[in-house]
């Protein structure tokens, strides 16, 4: 048996939560709001922020985490925050908590939160409040506990072959609480089906799973963050290539962004890649292909990329890696803050 039942938007257990919209409800809004508060600075919250901001809505993005896009490399989070702020989106992170929503007589919503532990509550009125605070798996009502399937943090626990605690029951996709992405679910389902029929022998290499979002600008990643890479190899090599030195980005007036490549100290393996900018997801997919093929940095640097394209930045970053000495710091090609 293979379980692949997906997930659902989380509703925070706070007073007045029923007055908030969930991300999938946005299409039901018949009038453009003037102001919106978005609770949750993950991929969904960031994309919704971009969409509404592009329509001229005043957006406030709130999160209890110390920064938005927490699973991303910190350079990605920093760059997206900076660009959101430049566009006029208010980003407030590190909150102690969101306390309540209260419907006002004119239909607006009074939102109350605490900026820090012990601080006085902060209140603001918004036309709409959207909860983008997570995506738990649809484990309720399946009788999994009766079948002996272990559930941990609202998800089914599985091994590397996607078997649950009951060997003949597999789980994939959002139900596992891991990589909640279409491409992840597809790979996992194929692997689980093969394992169920032929015996458990196929695992999915999640380190080769590209992740990204279509914000303004886009961002994407694959493999290890710089922090994770340094835990594995303290002398790993890190290099950046900036979009404002890429001809195609300049031609299109989309010169904000960068590609960050991380390689082991011998430059034999690319450990991770992180991009912010136009077509960042496509750029990262090109790096993912190289990683899957086992290409070393020299081979990637020698690829002749079509001109002028965004993916040409992969070759630029790879050549920068060859020129960068191993260090425990994080080298920058120029000032990352300008990226």
C-alpha cells in the first residue's frame, strides 16, 4: 500500500483565526484589498507577497523565525528581504508570536502580535490577513494509528526507502513532512512503487532536489547551504557571480541577483548552489544537472554556455571557484549587498 494523500494549509490556534484567509482562498477575493498581512515567511508567504505587491497592495510579511525563508542559504534570505523592502513590502521577523485577529465593524481586521518576548502588543488594521504558516500532512481520519503506522509531528515516519513502521505500507510526498514539492513527490512515488514490487532497494537522492520560488526576484537552491557544507568540509570553496555582470541580465534590466556555488576543498564536487535573480530556478536546474552527472568544477567551468543567457552565470561562478582559495570564511565577488 502506498499512501500519497498530500497536505493542507495550517490554521494557527489563535483567537479570531477564522477571519484569516488561507493561500488557496486568495482567488476567491473579489475586490483588491488595500493592505494585507501575511503570517508566515516561507516559500508560500514569499510568493503571495510578490503577487499582491505586484497589484499595488501594501503588504506586511510577519514571521516568528529570525529571518524569512529559513531553510534557504542565509545569503538568499538576506537578498530577498532586501529586495522585498526596496519594493515596499514590510518584513518583520523574530516575532514572539501572533496573538489574535479581531473583525472590525467596517470589515477590516485588527491584528495583534508581539515583536519580542515581554514586549507590549503591537496592533495594526488590515483589509485582509492571510495565514501561510505551514502545510501539515493529511494524516487525520486515515486510521493510521490503528494500523500501527508511526506518526511524528503530523507526518508519517518513513525510512530511506519510504517504508513506514509497517513494512508493507509506504508513504510519499507531503505525507512524510519532508520535501513538500511536486518534483519530490513524483520521484518518491516512483521509488516507493518500485520498492513495493521489487523489494526495498531504491532511495531518492534528495540532495539533488532543486527548490525554488517565483518571487520578485526569483530564488532557488540545490544541495547544501554554506553552513551545512562547512560542517562537512571546513575548507570548502565558495564563490559568487553577480547578475549585474551578466550581459543578459543587463539587457533585460534584471540585474539584481547572484549565483553562489559551493565546492569541496579539492573542487572535485559541487556541494551546493544558491541563486537569486531572474530565471534563478532554471539556473539552479542547470547546476543540478551538472551535480547529477558528477561534473567537477573544472569541467563545469569549461562548458560553453549560449550567449546571452542567464544560465551563462553558471560558467562564470565555476570559473570564480577555480580562482578562489579554500577558506573558512565566505568570500564574496565584490559586495554581495549590491547583488
